[in-house]
C-alpha cells in the first residue's frame, strides 16, 4: 500500500469515527504555563529558599573568608617567614577543597529537593486537569506535543483556577 493510500485510508477512518461519535469535546492545557504560574509553584520556591538560605549564606561567607586569606597571602606573602607562608597556603588550599565539597553537597541536596517539589506540583496539576475533564465532560484533553490550539479549546485558565482553589480530583 502506498503512503498516499494509507494516509487517505487513515483520514477516512478518522472522519468516520468522528461522525459516529457525534460531537466530541476536546480541550488543550498548557502545562508549562501552569507549572510556572501555579500558586503552589511560588509556595515551593519560597519553601526551598527558606530551607536552603542558611547554608547558602554560610557558603558565601566561607568564600569571602578564603578570598581574604588569598589577598593576605598575596599582599604579605613576601614578608612572611617560609613557615608562616606555607601554613597560610595550606590553610587556603584546605579551605578551598572543603568549600568545593560543601558547594557540591549543597547543589546536590538542592536539586533533590527541587525535583521532589516539582514532582509534587506536577501531580497536583495532573489531578486538577483530570478533575476539570470529569467535571466538564471532556472526551479528550491534550497537553504536550500540540502545535496549535485555538483559544476556544484552551482550558489552561480553568485548570489554573482549579489549582488556585486547591480542589484536585476526588
């Protein structure tokens, strides 16, 4: 069977199915927009900031102290005894190494928590979409991979309102 014949056959089957099904209620939801604008996203962001801000401040403070030690070494290194200079160089190197380790741990912990919060938000969005689909008797709600959706079928704002009200699917 040629590609044209297969496409025509597919179109015919689609039109026949649509005619038999009667009026289908189809909608579209812009999930990335919901994930960005949902009040739950702002709440999660604030929670992450509250949780990680003290560690971030400690890391910044440590980096400043290391920089001050490096400046002292650069400025006073020539007039220091060999022992003092070597001791300061070793301290700078050890503190840099420890700072890098702490920075890596911080980044890893933050990413884990951010992904947990994102997963939770995605579940809430999915539940709100399902609740809207059931309440308004949609036959089909599309999300990702849609090239175009007219405003008539875009129900993103309705789902957003559902997220605002905090009433996911029952």
